[in-house]
C-alpha cells in the first residue's frame, strides 16, 4: 500500500486523539519508502519539507485544541492547589497560626457563676440540704450584649471679674467637634469595609442597628483616609525593612479604578506584605514604586520579562507556573521531554521540602543540572524544527507553546533551579499570589473603586492588616492600634 493510499484511508477516521498517531505512522511509511529508494530525490526533499512544516502546524493545532484549566495553565491564583513545598524564612508566620489572645481595648467580659443546688433526693425524697457536695458538673453559656457608651464633656464657661474676659474649659484632644465617634466604632467600620468587603451603604445600616444612628458614607470614607494617612510612616519603614530581607515574592494583578484598568503590585517577605497601586504594569510602574530597583536579594516571580530587566538582584522562577505549562504540553502533544521535566522538578521539590537544610548538596545540585540539560537536549530532537525566515521577511517566527517553554527553560535554568541551591528560596510564588487574592475578591464583591485616592488607601490599609495578621493580630485589634498610634513596624 502506497503512502497516498494510506493517507486516503486515514483521513476519515482522524480526530484529535488519533491525529498524532496517524501522522507518526505516515512518517514511518515515508521513511520506509525512502530507504527502498522508491521515490526520486526531488520528491523526497519536497515531502520532507512538507512533513517538517506540517509537524509544526500539528503541534500548534493540538495546543489550540487542548483546553486550558487551572491545572495546566496560569489561571488565577485562587484556583491553584495548596502549596506544600513553600519554605518559610526566619520570622515567617506558618499557615494556620493562631491569633494572639488579646482583647479589644473597649471591651470587657462579665463572668458570673451560680450553683444549681440539690435540695432533695430524686429517688427517695431524702433532705440533702446538709449533705456535703462531692463534685460539680459545669455547663457554660456565652452571649453578647451590645452596649452603647455615651460620654459627655461639659466645659465650664466663666467670666473673669478682673478683666471681664470669658474663659472656657479645655475639651479632650479627641473631641474636636460637637459630636464625634470613638476609635472602637471607627475600627469596626473600617474592618467591615476593608476586611469584610461590605458596601458603604450596608455598613451604615449595620452601625445604625447597633448605636441607633446612621453614619454617612462620607464619614466612613473620612475614617478610611485618616487611617491611610496615619500608616504612611509605617509603610516607609516597612519598605526599608523589606529591602534588607534575603528573598521577596513579587507579583501584580489588575484592579478597576474609575472605570480604568490599574495594577496592584505586591511585595511579600517574612511577615511583611506591601501593596502599591499604579496605572501601569511594566518597568515604569516598578521604577516608580522603587522597591526592586533598590533591592539586592532574591526576587521570586513568574517569567515576566520586566522583572528580569533588573540586574541588581537575583531572580527565582515560580515552579508552580512551569509545572502547569509542562502539564499543558503533555496534554496537548504528549511530548516525553515535558513529562520527564515535570517529574524531575516535582521529585527535587519534594526532596528539598522534606529536608531540614531545605536545599540539595553541591553534588546533588550538579546532578540535577545535568539531568535538566539532558532533558532539554532531548526536547530539541523531539520538537518539530522551526523553518528559517524567508529573505526579505520581518517579524517573529511562529512557534508553538512547547518551543517557547523549552527556550525559556534553557535561558532561565539558574532562576528555576535556585530553590534547590539556596535554603531560603521557595519553589513557588504562591505567597505573593495569596496576598493578592483578596484584592480580586474585593473587586468582585464591591465592584471597582470610584477614584484612585480610595484605591491607594485600600492597598496601604490591607497591606498593614495582612502584615499584622502574619504576626498573629486580629484585624480589629490591629486597626485600633493604628488609630491610637501604637504601631510596631
């Protein structure tokens, strides 16, 4: 049977699962015919060129036909699996750590104990009033009673009999006007808006149910901006503290502000979480924020080219992103090199995470590099050849996702394998992605911000709350501390 006859029989039953197998079968048939010299040299050259071109088209076609999910692509971080391999540096709060047992400054606990006495025997009716008690069984009920505390200050007004000047007593510094609300209410309101992401109108109604009077949306925004301004020094000192850290996780996500697309940039290290808002995503934004240009440690990020443009710091790639891309390559084309690379990274990630040293020995790292490069060498043989650009043509040559990934793996070998060399470098960038997650939830629940001022305030306040949560502080207590000026950087 000739190659043409075989192709005619194969076409009616070709589908996405059998396309690769049918093509490989036709290539084998062409190779057999070439060895038997059943075709002229011109025909062999022509068919060989067509096979090379079709092989590239087939790779792209299968990638387009493969559905991308959170398991094989860079879907939102909220859909990623739990990071079992992340390593925490000194001072980092482990996931699930309990909060500090601290009470709010404006709260009190009233505890009462009463005894349910036994007067008579339930069986024979004997009087037990004088019988000694041998044990107690306790049951407890906890409830909340909302209490509104109103404090009035009456300033005396006196006229001096000597100079007839009217004198007035001084009001406390926290009572600047005829009516104001205390830090307890302010902290509660800010917690509802920032942490619980409740709309301003609903917050106003909730407060009214507690104190009997509604606080306007303007006043609520005023409290948020006041806290935003009071955290300015904390943010500056936190940036300086972050610049001294060994490793920093960085990432960015879009945020709608005034019907425009802004970007929220996050920098996370140890207990610190810092978020900044900028109109741009690229180098202009990173330069304006001014953290990475001054940083000398290791930045953990995805393969976005902007981060690699800074040579003043070392770079580590997020292994989670690479594993998902490798999964997609395996699902779409079934390349063996992608499966082997995925297995290699997962094996070494597990080895590193289970060790106290959190890294490989020099000999083990050298062996990892050798295996890594061998897989990429085999990948070049397995992937279809890229045709050369024709003379006079400009622009990029079309490549499949597999080709692009292979080139990135070869180019950024050191960045991807740095987790196995330095004990404080994590395998994934999940820390930064988790810190950004609530910004996307905020946008989904409450919609976009009306102006940049409140968007900047959200980023700074949420940075502070997440940082204090990493240290074990309840958000409400952390906000009360900030309002009273008791912030510890």
